[in-house]
C-alpha cells in the first residue's frame, strides 16, 4: 500500500467517525464495525490506524479543536502573552455560539452527558472532549511558559481553571442576561488570564 493510500484510508475513517458524531451527537458510539462500514474499509484496516476506539476519538477531537482554534495564534509574539491567551480562549468560546444556538448546544450536552445513564461509552466520549480541551490549554500555557509569562510547574492546574471558566461562560451564553455578553465575557477572560500569568505579562 502506498503512503497516499494510507493517508486516504486514515482520512476516510476520520470522516466516517465525524459524520456519525455529527448525526448522533458527541456521545455516539464509535464501534469498529460501524465506523469501518461507514468508511468502506475493513475492521482490520481501521484497527491498523486506530488500535482502540479511544485512539480514534482522541484523534478526531484533536482535529476538531485544531480546526476551531488553530495553534499558531498563541505563537504570535507581536502581541503580549496576555492578549494572545485571551484571544485563544475567546476562539474556543466562540464555538459555543450565542442565544438560541447556545441553548441548543447546552440542551444537547445535557441530553448526551447528564440526563442519560452514565455508561462506559458516555463517559469515554465526555472524557475525550475534556482531555482534549485540557491538553489544548496546557499546550498554550507551555508556549507562554517558554517565554517566562507563566510558571511552568503548575500548568495542569492552571489549564483546569481556565477550562472551568470557559465552561461557565459557555453556560452563561445559554441563559438570560442583563449585561451585554461580549463585555461580560471579555472582563471575565481577562480576570482569569491575569490570575494565571505572571503579573508583568
């Protein structure tokens, strides 16, 4: 098999898995048989590229995050570290939409992960999303740690804090509000980033 065929097979598998998630929600079960059939490949071929369902889901979520928030933004040193980190967090939050779309997203999240029985599949799906969000913010903080803008020894805890802020703001977008959302979010994001970075950053 050529390198081009290998890439094509891998991409077909990822596209099939993405289609299933798109149709059924993030908690959809990505079984080997089902994804392989959708991609038009054998189960053995799928296992060659993705030995476990978790490996497939992790790769897929990584691709989604790369598409939503490209990693290059945090490396743009023409802006201060504070501004770059806020911008990256704002991009993640932007995917949560506002108003009706935010309510629909929260309804789907509740339906897929809270109101259902906590099966292994549901747990696996949620933890994959959580891990990828954590990894993404940790990667941003490591870039800033290399610039001495944040302490390098406490990155996981700081990333969890920032992700918790994002989760709260995403929920806030779905709820009625007196303030303009953009202003309140901006103030909150800057306060959260200021709590994480060195004061001089």
